[in-house]
C-alpha cells in the first residue's frame, strides 16, 4: 500500500475512533480497530503512536480529577482500603505461586502478577525497570495482560448485568478486575444497571476510575519492594551497586491536584459534562493507539505457561471480587 494512502487511512481511523459516538462499546470498538491495523501492518509512526497513547491516557486521567471532589477520592480510598490490600497482595502471592507451579520464569511471573494485581502496563513498566527485566519478558507480560484486557472489555458489562450489579458495584469490580486504566474506563463508561438504563451520569465510570487510581498508588511501594528484591538478588554481581531506574506514576499526583482544584473551585462542577465528553473521546483515541501499537512478534512469542498463569490468576481475582461485591 502506498505510504500516503496508509497514513490517510490510519488518521481517518483514529479520528473516527475518537469521535463521540453514542455507544457503550465505543472504547471496545476502538481497541479492536487498532488491533486490526496492527495485525495488518497498517500502523503508522509506531514510536510516536506508543508515546502519544501513554501521554494521552495519563492526560485524560488527570482531567478526570476535575470531576471528583477530593473528599470523594479520600472516602473511596479509605472505603476500599481493605479490598485493595486483600486483592493486591492476594493476587501477587497467588500469581507468584502459579508461576512457580507452571514453570514460568521468575521475572516474567513477577511482571504478570504485578500487572494483574495493580494496573497492567504501568505496573509492568515500573516493576520491570526496577528489577532490570529483559525486554522480551516485559513484552510478553504486556502482551498477555493486553490480551486479557481486550477480553474483559467485551465480556464484563454483560456479566455485570447478568449478576445484577449496581453501577457502584460494577465500577468497583471493573477497577479491580481490569488491568489497565484505559480498559477500565472503556468497560465502565457505558454501564448502567438494569433498573436504571436511562441514567444520565455514569456512576460506574467515576467509581471505576477512583478504585483504579487508588490501586495505581500501590505502584510506589510495590516498585520499591521489587527494586530492593532485585538488588538483593544481584548483590553478588558486578553491577549489584547500580541503582535501578524507576518509572514513577507522576500523573497520580497531578490527578490529586486536579481533584483538589475541583474542591477549591466549586464552579468547575458546571463543566462536568464537557470534561466527561473530552476525556471519553481521549480514552477512545488512546485505546485505538494502544491496539495499533501491539507487537505481532510479542503476541507470537507468548508462551502457553505465561498465558495460563495470567488467565488463571485473572479469573480467580475477578470471580472472588464479584462474589464479595454480591
């Protein structure tokens, strides 16, 4: 295909995916379209696509803070503290045990467990840099988690309705059971309980974002613990004194500042609908770009042991959380 035509198709698809379509599954469709472009080798500007998707996602997360009063955020963090501790540390312990039983490499097992327990690609990137994981392990862990994200985007809303979960309960479930922030928003933004199908606001979206963001905060202690573990593991090597480079989730601090700004300036509440529209379109575009950046080589190299570990861990985490919420 001529480069100019390929670039035109790519930009047209990106624009259509970012449009404010009145469909609960717009995010899932954008993700699927991006994956198709990647599999057909139609992705343009791959390096810029990866970078833009990450920055766009983080900018949308920060903007969501303008819709939430800081007291709401604090209440959600305190209210969900027990659930966060139980699910995060439970998932980490179970994931590492599964990895050992299945014969998955130690670093790869830790990356999959961290991505499942906390927040997908962000956790994998942070923990991977802290333990100096091989690029192949990070690519495989990301591919596995990304695959399950795609499954969750399409299946969780239907399961939520089948389980008769309220908007608040589904938002909590999505925040725990879905790995990445973008996928959490895609799953929750169009969800409304069966008894409130015409709701004008998405309680599920707000709850899911708050739950996920409070979980993302756990990247900091988990990454520090991983760095300490890596240094201890490598203490006999020549580079044992090297300080691991960590990727800090700076956008979390900006999200909290945005929420604080919303609290100090109540007039911002009148722009809630506009902020929601902009962030929804931004998330949709980010999902398209994330899908378009999928590496075919990483997907082909995805071993069955790592995939089995990720699937079993995810199913147990999602099922247990759903049972607790019921």
